[in-house]
């Protein structure tokens, strides 16, 4: 058994944990990050790509992600409905804002490099197995490397940034409750060496189900195909993928995407959840560990970084000024913004996946009409999509 000591133990080196650890280190707060994966894995695992302008402004201000300058700016999306296509210049509608498309694994690589260059500590390939003493003064995080002996890390505060499959959330004895939804379909997630279509996101509704095409880099696109909840990746050989993408994305008379090499294929169970409150004793949850959501609306990584920025300010006030009020108010400040993002993502998801009854299909058509023809409705949608209001309440 090895015993370590730190002020803040950060569980997980995803976007939330790394942003938090960098900010704490700069405030002179001793911090140890514990991550179960190897560094190389984190720097290669493709997931998100769309960053809100206010998150980009924060990352630039902190100077933590030099690669952001290579990111592509996106401010339009195209909707392909069975009977028509239309574009939404959401950036312009929202007052001149845009998303920056920068793949999550490149951002994570930038953040790891920044943290290590500034003397930060990350224990790679150490899996957290338990957290105890959250009600006392010195909680303990226990982790271990593969077959190695357990390592106990004594700390003042624990930041649970270990994603939905992490252990910090489950260490809470009682109190917080989790509410969740499982949608009745999966998404097949694909990365392909295919240049993005017309530099915009494409959302297509088809009788076979939803399909989407999102830019990632000038040469690589992410595609999504809605499929039944019992589907497995093995059900989707490449020729079936391209046939289905061709049919669904050419809806409304659009051209089908040109097939290219598929770099990554995954099956995503579409679910969202929120744990309330996002704190218990000396544990503070941030990002997907507290509120994972489907990729619809591109909110997950953005919320994770906003949580981390907020938590960094609250922990700094606690150590520097002895002011505990922001830490105590962390969950109450974050949850309204978390629920706004979940509400938008759920509403948008339901527009993209018609429920199938005649009544609900008619409601869906009415919502699309509103988005296309009612400029006030389009402006509200655009502001929610691109992200509006300050990053930290
Ligand atoms: C296909 C796809 C597309 C997406 N697109 C977007 C998008 O465009 N925009 C957007 O904002 N969001 C998007 N998201 C969501 C986004 O990827 C997540 O919301 C984001 O990764 C959350 O960051 P996080 O730091 O909270 O958690 P994570 O990134 O999950 O990081 C958690 C870390 O904790 C580590 N960990 C877990 N358990 C343990 C343990 N026991 N011990 C030690 N370490 C542990 C994990 O290895 C991981 O590195 C997408 C997600 C998917 C799957």
C-alpha cells in the first residue's frame, strides 16, 4: 500500500478534469489527476468536435489549447426533410456567433501537454476503485495500476470528472438522485475519410430513420445512423453503411455522400441522465459523471468544460480567501444551465426521430415549419444551439 497526499484529487483526465487541474495548478493549489487509461489512448479516442464560442473564448483566454487555431468555424446547418431541404444560418441568427470544430482527442492532447508542462501530476493507468470519508475532513481516493498494490490518496476535496462509467458518483452513500431517459434507438457512430459536405452540418430525416453528417477536419467527417436498440456494430458492414447513408442523406433531393475509408465505427445507446445535486460532502461532480447526454445538439463537452471552469473558481476562492460559499452553491448554480442544455438536446432529438404516430408526426411537421418560416422561433433555436449567455453563471 502506497499513501499519497494532495489538496484536490481529480478523478479522470477528460476535458473536465484537465481544465480543472490546469486552473487549480495555476492558482497554486496542489492537485493530482488519476486516470485509468494510457495517455496515448486518450489522445486518439475520437468523440466530440463542436465547441461553443463561449467555451472557445474561455480556452483561448486561458491559453491552454494552442491547436484551437486549426479548428474550423461553423455557423450553418442543413435540414433534409422527406419533402424539402433548408439551411439554417444559425450563427448569423444568433448574432454572429459560431461553433469551432476541433476534435475532442486533439483538445485533450493539448490539455495534457499544458498540464504536464506546468508541473501538473497525472497518474495514467491508475483506476480508481473507491472513495471514502466524503463526510469528514480528509477523504481518501483509492486507486491501483493493473496488478499493482492499492494507492491511497488523502485529500481535502475530490473532483469527480470520471465520466458516466466512473466510480466517484457511486461513492456517495445517499442523497443525490439520478433521473435518466433511454431513447428507443441507438446511433451507429462513424468516422470516415470523406470531406465534409458543403462545410455544414447535415441532419436528415428519412423513413428508415435519422442520418447525420458533421465536419471534423477538412478531410474527415463524422456520420450518424439511427438504428434499433438491439443493433450491434457487426450488423453494419461498410457496404451496408454507405448504402444506408446514401439513401437517408439524399432525402429531399440532395446528393448522396461519396463513400470513403471508415476509420472508426461504434454503437451508442442513446441515453441522457442528470444527478442532483452535483455534490456531496467533499465530492464535486463535473461533466458526464453528473449529467451525460446524447450527442444531439453537441452539448456534453461544452457543459463539462463550463462545470470545470466554475468549479475551478469556487475551489480557488475556498483556498485563497477561505470563502466556501461558491463551493456550497456549485450545484445550485450549475443545474439550471445543465437542464437548459438537456431540454434543448431532448427537444431537438425528438424533432430528428419522429415517434411514429400520426398525431406526433403532424406535431413534428409543425415544428419544422416553425423553424423554417418563423424567424423568432429560428432565432431562439439558433441561440440555444450555438450557446448563449455567459459560460459561468
Ligand atoms: C460520438 C460522440 C459525439 C459527441 N459530440 C459532441 C460534440 O460535438 N460536442 C460536445 O460538446 N459533446 C459531444 N459529445 C459528448 C462529449 O464527448 C462528452 O460529454 C465529454 O467527453 C465529457 O467530458 P468529461 O471530461 O466529463 O468526461 P470524459 O471525457 O468521459 O472523461 C472521463 C475520464 O475519466 C476516466 N475514468 C473513468 N473511470 C475512471 C476510474 N475508475 N478511474 C480513473 N479514471 C477513470 C476515463 O478514462 C476518462 O478519461 C459526444 C460524445 C460522443 C460519444
